[in-house]
């Protein structure tokens, strides 16, 4: 039997159920398809493509160590499978289930149709806590936790040789300068995990919200989890082992930080499950009553100012500029930039979401689009969180170090006026010349947004709200743990509060 092992968002050989299944067969063709049409989408970028290439190189080395190789083909997936089929006549296609964007969902349906037509059996296996064809959230946590507790799957000792040629990988994305982007590859993932669990993670719980401290206190594993150079199960189990080590030890922050990190790993699967259950949420408001609440055609001057960090709101602009240069923001800052765009600037989440998706090296569609809607207030079950960018700057960057690094135009502004330079008596020397005047009045814009959103909430259809709760709301106990709640849900849980954090 000849099996094609289709690598997708699972670029590793360890804890790889699909690889373990394929390795049982006499001939295995490890395949990755670089799809030019995908890399032309509005939610993809050069920084993501570069991370992918680095991860593919490490995967190829690992497969060669097993006696095989990675076959890379460039083109449309269906056409590439057909071309390979004419050469190899494989009868089994193995891959992991993928919770991607609408494009990959449609592509997988085309691949499934092709496989049926050729009589090729396609086996898709889970690689995370996300559950296919889930009928409701009752009991989901038990399934997720059982998967995480299951023993990891060891890499095979060897694979049959594979000498099929590969295509050269072209440059498919526009130039995307990202000087401080994280590098790809499993070796970097393992280094990050080890450093987090033994050194950096000690202050995770208290430092994760800081735009400065969070950059080192967070695990920074998110892009590796997104492309599967490491699995959530590996991280969960390594963290659990570390928790056992520190249990009963000194009250030095480790216990609380590791507990919080495990919670965020569970939330990750929770949000990905939303997109798996309702793929339309990438393009349509989760609560249908909120369609049309904001103009679909954005105010382009506001959108451009927000994207480029030129709104005249120093902390917001610092976050957007930092994101462009590094490909990463901690979760509180992600929530804040979406909140300001959605409420103060009144921009539709479908206008702002693609830009953020391109900027995030760790773009994960299930988390991204679920969170875009959550922070924009279109789920119908989450308390709207209208972050004040001035207060966030004062609270999260009290010394002004982060703001001054990314907004050097404000070098002459005294610390007491850094987040509100328009209140400084020397503002005329800077604003409108080196740095823009604020494009909105923050308190007035917040009041207007609050009036609009709560007026909408008072008129929504309760039946639709109940549908969203039953299908998507978390089931948690009073201590904040996911539970196997089988009782009917009548109201949204605090666990789905907009204040939660997904810093990884």
C-alpha cells in the first residue's frame, strides 16, 4: 500500500498521529503543498510565509533523519494530488484535521471530492482538543481534557525511502519587513518551552499584561502552535510535569503562573472550536442581529491611521507599530487595539481583522476571528469591553518606556503628558508637525459607542442569543475550570467574559 502523508499545520514528526498511521504502510510519501492562491489571500503575509519556510526546512531535516524526505510541490492542491497520483498511484491519503480559514475549508472539500472520484481513501485524524462534528458544548471539556491526557505518540524509528523530486519554493508574498519576527522550526519551539517552564514563566501571571514584560514572560509559543511545530498536548503535559515539581514549594509565583498558563491553553482550544462549529463566523457576525451595526465600507482615513499607528493616541500607535515590527502583541494589547478600532473608531471587524491577521506571525484563524468578534461586541453573549487607550497606556506602560520606543516623535513630551500630549503646553511644537493630532475625542467616542452597543443589546432576539449560548458558550464551574456540564444553559457564563486572556 502507498500512502501520501499530507502535512498541513503539523510541521513536526513528534506526537504526530497522522505520521504514526502512515508509517504502517509499505511506502510513504511525505508531502507539503505550497499553494500560491492561499498566499494571495488578504489574511496572509510575508512574515508568516518566512516562518513557514523555516519550519519546513527543519521538518525536512527530521524526515531525512528517518530515511525519508519531504516532497514539496507548488500549485493547486487538487492538481498536485492528481499529478502525484499519475506518478505513484497511491490509494491512501492521511492528514490531520485542520481548522483553518474559509479558503482552506473549501480546498479540503475539493480534495475530498477528488479523492472519492479516484477511489483514494482519505483519513483525517485529530491533533488537538478541537472536535469535529460536535453537536453542542456540553461535555466538550471532557473530550478535550481526555485528548490532552493521552500519551504522546512517539516518532517512528524509520520511514521507507522517498526519492520523488520537489519543486523550488517561489517568493509568493510581497516584501514584509519584520525585523524582530520569531524564527520558525521545532528546535526554536522546544527552546521556548524549556526556557518558559524553567525561567521566564515565573512572572507570567502578573507580567502577561505588560507590553514590555509580557514579551519575555509569555511563552511565545503561539506561532509554533499555529503551524504545529509543537503540539498543545506536548505543552500541556510538559507544563503539568513542571507543576508537579513546584507543588508544595516556596510561594515564588511558579504555581500560579503555571496554573494560569494551563488555563490559557484550554481557552485556545475553546476558541478554535467556535470556528470549527461555525465556519461562517469568519465572515458573518456570530450573533446575526449585529450584522450591519457598523458600516461595511470603512472610513478609510481612520482605518489607515489605525493600521499605521498614526491616530494621535500614543499608546495605541505604539502597539500598532510594535506589532508591525515584531509580529506579536500580548493579548491585552491585542484586545485593546481591536476595541479602539471597533468602538472609538467604529470600524467593522471585517475591515480591521485582515490587517491584524497579516501582522500576526502567529495568526490562527479559529482564535483570530472568534476574538475579533468578541472584542468588537458582535457575539451577543460577551460583555462589551471598551478599552480606554489613554488609561491602558498609563496602567500598562507607567514609565512610558514602551510608548517612547515606538513613538519617538514624542521624545520632548514630559512623562506626565506622554499619553495625552495635547494637554501639554508645548504641544504645538509636536502635534500636527511631527506627530498627528488625535483623530478622535476618546471620552466622546466611547460614550457614543456605548450608547449604540447597549441600545442594540436591548433589542436583540433572545432566541438568537440562546442559539449562540448553546452552541458556543463555555461550561465552567465557580472556580473557573472547564467542566462537563450537561445541564441546559440559560445565560452566558462569566467564563466567556471579554477580560479573559490568551497570552501564550
